[in-house]
C-alpha cells in the first residue's frame, strides 16, 4: 500500500489560521499588531521571492510585516546598526535576517546582535542553549528554529503526540539550522536519536533502522527506497532544483519520493511538505515574541 502523504500545505493553513486569531486578539488588546521585520541583503532572486512570501503570509495573518532590502555592497557594520535600531523599536517584535548573507559579511556577529527576544529564527546562541537545555516541554516563550519545529509538528500530527516516544529517529544532516535543533527537539519528544552526516559509515544500513527518518542533506533524491524501514515516517527537508529533459527544472527533495512511498507509512512531499509549515512557524514565533514582550514590559 502506498504511504500516506503528509499534507504540509493544509497543516500550514491551520497553523496560520490559529496565528491570525491570536494576532487579532493581540492587536485589539495592545492597539498594535505583532511586527515582523525581514532583512535581506543582496539581490538573489530566489531569496527575494522567499522573503516576499514570508511578508505576504505575515500580512494575511494580521502581522505587520516589513521587508528591508539592503544592497549587496552593505557592510556588516551597516547591518548591525540597522539591527540595533530594530532591537530598540517597540513596534518590532520579530527580526529575521535572511541567510545566507554575502560572503564578505560576518554572519555570526549579525545573528548574535539580534535581541534574543526578537530572534524569530531561533539562531541566537541564547535561544540555541535554551533549546538544548530544555526538557520534555519547551518554555512557552522559547523561539525555536522554524524548519525543525515544523518537522516536529508534522510528526506529531502524523503519529499523535505520544507516538514519538521510544522511536528511533535518524536525522541526516547536522547543520545549526536544521539537523542539530531537530535532534534536540526529537530528544525532547523521547525519541532515541542518531545524527548522521557526510562522514557517517554505512548510512543506508543506519537509515534502515529508523522508525523516523529526517533527511536534511541538500542532495537530490539521495535517500533511496531500500534505505527506508517498512512502516517508517519520512520527513524530507531537502529542496533541490533539478533539470528536466525539456530544458526546464523542478524541485525534488533529498528522498527518492516514488520509491519511498512504496515502503514508508507516511512521507512529506517536496514541494508542499516541510516548506509551508516552516513559514507558518515564523509567524507563530513572531506572535510568541510579541506576547512575551508585553509580559516583559508589563503592558495589559
Ligand atoms: P547544510 O548544507 O548546512 O547541511 C547539510 C548536512 O548534510 C551536513 O551536515 C552534511 O554533513 C550532510 N551531508 C551532506 N552530504 C552528505 C552525504 N553524502 N551523506 C550524509 N550526510 C551528508 O544544509 P541545511 O541543513 O541548511 O539544509 C539541508 C537541506 O534542507 C537543503 O536542501 C536546504 O535547501 C533544505 N532546507 C529546507 C528548508 C525548508 O523550509 N523546507 C529550510 C532549510 C533548509 P557534514 O556536516 O559532514 O558536511
């Protein structure tokens, strides 16, 4: 029987609707909408399209989203001073700097400069530390990296909230953006977690022992059907553009989807799986940041 397809688009729409309701309540209560500022440096067309989607979705959810476009030639100092001003601006609850930054910029210094309470990407070392030291339940004001949070959310909707406990989860990829925070979240959900990377020995064999397989590699269709344990749940984070025969291109994940659906119990498609939930989580984080800021300042 073919695997269940995990519908990330539908789940993201549900998450955005919940954010919209809470954002409206926040705005009524505080006379100010939750505010998100997205900074992009340079003119990479794919990144620009992606940040425009983020601000459009924010507006649809009742979040005041503003796109700040800086030229490729901007310096780290210029970007840091922009961030400082946003840190001090009470109408800005969330700040996101679209990565990757141009090579001449100090990305680490930039991420460290964002007020941890406004760090809606969850990449500030303080938020990373809080995530890794959290137990089974995450603090309600914690800003968690959006992609792994989205993956966990899809796993919970697929397996039920208690369905992850005791599962062997294999995460392929150890980036700070996806792999490592994913591993922390799965540990918090009582999975037994193995993190694999480019130096892992016999990756197919390791994957065949996974009840939950998360692929965050960036290599088109690398995970084959015979790497997957029958009945496993597969979360495909990868987004890879590959050429089609007719001179065009299409997006594929890190998992060979047509093979995997014959073996897995459930799988996310690419596109339409993890991606939409990632954007919904960004809106959710902005709301969390806004709510936490009013608690800090003691506003009603
Ligand atoms: P990185 O390039 O930062 O990390 C890739 C990881 O994959 C590394 O840990 C690397 O290992 C590992 N890897 C590479 N080749 C192999 C291999 N042959 N065998 C085993 N492991 C390997 O990528 P990201 O984590 O940023 O992103 C991963 C993918 O997810 C990309 O396709 C990206 O586009 C996508 N993505 C999707 C998002 C979404 O919203 N859906 C959001 C973010 C990313 P090592 O550390 O040893 O180099």
